[in-house]
C-alpha cells in the first residue's frame, strides 16, 4: 500500500466521525513530536481552523504532510513544521483534510486543547527565527548534563 493509498483510507475512516492514530514518520515536527516514538490523533477538520493548529494537508505535488498552521491570510494557509524555520504556502482550505486533536508523546496522551499545549504552541510560533539556535543550546545542555 502506498502512502497516498494509506492516507485516502484514513480520510475515509475520519469521514465516519472516528479519529485515527498516525505514527510520526519524519523530523519536521521535532522537538515536540519525534518519529517512530510519537503519534498524532487526527480527526476530520473542524470548520474553523486557527493559527497553531496541527493539520494534515496535501501539497500541490500530491504528498500528504502534517505541519502546524503558521498564519492564515484571506483563507490562504501558511504552514510550518515545529523543527523548521521555512514557511510553506499559501495553501487553499480544500488542501487541508484533518486536524490533530491530541498526540501520544512517550506513550502519554497530550490533549491539544490543554493550556500547556496551547502555551507551547504560541511560544514556539513566536520564536520561529531562533529555533535553530534554541535547538543547538538545548542539545548542548542535554549532552553536558548526560556527560556528568
């Protein structure tokens, strides 16, 4: 089964009102969500999307991607992965198929409506230009602490 066939099957399930659990495959949503460890809980997209929502969308080339909404401008959507600094877009509303309602991170459920998650989302969107510096500092601190 190809990735596109898999996503089409998942979209059919979500159309029935059920949520699906999708394992993270790439690094674009790190540091919060890591591949092979974490998964997203996706549901049919609600009518009103907002900045910070994590959504499943289809690029013009046909590839399905999960990223965060960085900006909405006159029904055009601009996306960014949590581990990236480059903004993608504009995308049309009909390219967005599902939104994440939560995630399993280290086998613990994160509710995307929680205050903690919303606070992280807003801060992480604001520090977009400094993400690479922040990640290097955190990685260096982690290695330093682990060394001792």
